[in-house]
C-alpha cells in the first residue's frame, strides 16, 4: 500500500481579511455572504440577523490559492 500526502490548494478567507473584499474600480463587495429568501418567516430572519450581528454566524469564503495569487498580480 502506498500512502502519499499533499497540501491542499484551497484557502479560507474570513470577514475582516483584506482579501475578503472584491474591488474592480467601480464596485466593492464581500467575497461571500448570506441571502435570506423572501419566504423565510420574519421570526427566523430576526434570529438570523441577531446571530450575524453578534458574530455567532460569520461569512467565510473558500477559494483556490491560485485565485489569490492572480488577484495579487493584478
């Protein structure tokens, strides 16, 4: 049996990291976020909003390391 190891090329970017924000000269937006469907009951929206505001739920983005390299070269 042959076992090999390798390093993952996927990177995690969290809110607050400078690479979490995308900029193209016209627009600035977060790389990841949440979308709550309009059919979501109001009570759940309030709970989700409270969790987000208190930092209990945080947006995270997963990208390939080469994407970050290409962004840095621009």
